[in-house]
C-alpha cells in the first residue's frame, strides 16, 4: 500500500475503503500527475503508463491540444442542453461522419452509453424494417459496458450473474466464427454486434476475412452490422476506425475512449438507412455538451491532420517486433497478439497480476487483462525509447516470476 509520509497527511487508502463503493481492486499507488506517456505518484516516482486510462489516452496525459481545448471552451460555454445548437457539437459530428463514412452522430458520455444507443437503434430499426425483429447476435469474449443492456450483450458471467434478470434478446456465439453467426440468424434477428478486435476479452484479433464475411452475411440476410469501436476507434489499431482495415462499412458504430484523450465523451454513428431514431426517442442531458465536443473535435482533428494512425502503425510494428523477440527469449510467453498499439502477451500460467505488480515496482503501468494475459495500450504518441524501456521492464518482471516459480 502507498506509504503515508506524515501523520497529518490524510490516509487516502483508508478514505477509499471507508467512502468508496468497493467494486474494483486497486494497485498500491496514488497517481498525482501525468505528462505524455509518464505519470508520477505522490512520492514523485515516475511510471511509463501503458494502461492509459484503459486505452483512453490517445495523445498521452495532458496533451496541449486537450488542455488548450478545455481552457478555451471552459471559459466560453460548457453546456447548454440539446435544446439548442452549439458549434463544437456540430463540428465534431461533421468530422466524425466524414472520417468514418457514417451519416449521423449522437453524442453521449461513455462507451456503454454509445453501445446502448446502438442497441436502441437496432430495436427501432427492427420494428420499422424487419417486422419487429429484436434479437442481436453477440460474441463470446465480448465486452460492451456495464449498463443492464450492455452487460446482457457482454459475455463475462461475473459481470452478469448478480444482475439477472437481464434484458433479453441477445444470442451469443463464438467470436471469429462466421458459420456460428449464420446458424444463429433467424426471423427475429435484427443485427450482429461485434468488436472488430476484442479488447477486454484479452486482445483477440479475428481473421482478416471475418468482418468482410459478416458484412456479406448481414447484407444477404437483411440485418444490421453494428461495430463496437469503443476501444479500437480513433486510431488505436493504425486506422482511424478498425473496420477501415477490411474495406467494409458497418451500418453503425460506437466510439468513446480515445476520442477525448482523457476527457469523457462517447458517440454512436450510423448510416442514414439505420439511423431511424426520431424526435424524443433518445436523449441525454450531458451528452454532446460544448466542452466535451470541443475537446473531442480538437483531438480528432489533430489525429487526422497529423496522420497519427500511420504513426500508430509504425510504433506498433516496433512494439510487435520487441514483444516477439521477448517471447523468443522468455518461454513463459505463449502468444503475442494485437494490432497497432493494442497488444497482449499470453502466459503459460495465471501470473499476470504478479507480473503487473513487479512491473509497477519497476516503473511501468500494465494491465492484467486476463489471469494469464497482459495488455499494453500506450498512447499513440509513445516514443520508440519508451516502448523499449517498457519491454525491458516486462522482461525483468517475467524473469523474476519464472525464477520464483522454479525455486
Ligand atoms: C469495446 C468496449 N465497449 C464498451 C466499453 C464500455 O465503455 P465505458 O467503460 O466507457 O462505459 C468498453 C470499455 O472498456 C469497451 O472496451
């Protein structure tokens, strides 16, 4: 646990235990400030941040583009409700639609709300276009958020079991298996909802033909293809949107995380043919507020103007090479997988928490995405030197774990 410096300093760990709902397990560090890829704790110790708010910090901590947008807009106009027009919202809607090929945008505050919007969109579309069809085919290993409907669409039993009965209408099939989707499609099916690359499921990359085949199947059977790009969108995989690797277009997508580079914002985007939500059928108080949209616009404009996805591809290739050469030296690693700047190493044993704790001590934040898999999602602005240092720290942590288990 973090050390207390003086008797007068508040005991923050105790405060957390006393006042904060105990829904998560925290690592023993109190983070105090950040810049670029680096964060510092209360004692001034620095860490390379390869968690990045869980794939949120596209431009790293406190990037000037984000700080200046917050400063500029917060002095001008923060929120108005959606009864009125504000320019930041409209600029961001236009830029998102133009850069994704979608036609309409709706803004919210988080990834779960964005996916919830996709689910409502599909249900409405089913009522109007497919005789009331409402079932959505979802994937094993999927994660779509923590609202009741997105939990129902997600596959982790631990997140679902305490909250039954969950909203119905989700049919689960194995990921990366087009035949399973075909077998599950029936007259009540309205859509397929899928992450182009599963993040929380452990960084699972499907075959290159999977999304194109899904698109073809959805077209043939007259159902919607909905992509959850909350973790992959806005450049993470080396294209602005992950579906752009495959030469297809979905009917609608959800985005969030990287769009605000640390500022909360989410959105769902849809083709006109799918965007059937009408007046009063969806809404939000904070979603699309001028402050969040000015930040989202500034981040997205910076990412597109500077072709940051190309930089992600280049740095990602470097990280991939380094991880593969680490796997050649360290037999505990059984697989290296990812795309762009989202990677996981799979271990031959459930040691990821141990490795993550050792890495923390050595100055690296990494994420135990599964008991036997470690996820790395550094900012798009990460340098090669930072990637090298992170891999060196991981190598030492893995070596310690393998030495200890050999004793
Ligand atoms: C693919 C995907 N969808 C949805 C979500 C939920 O986003 P949020 O936590 O912002 O609600 C996440 C979060 O990790 C995600 O990875």
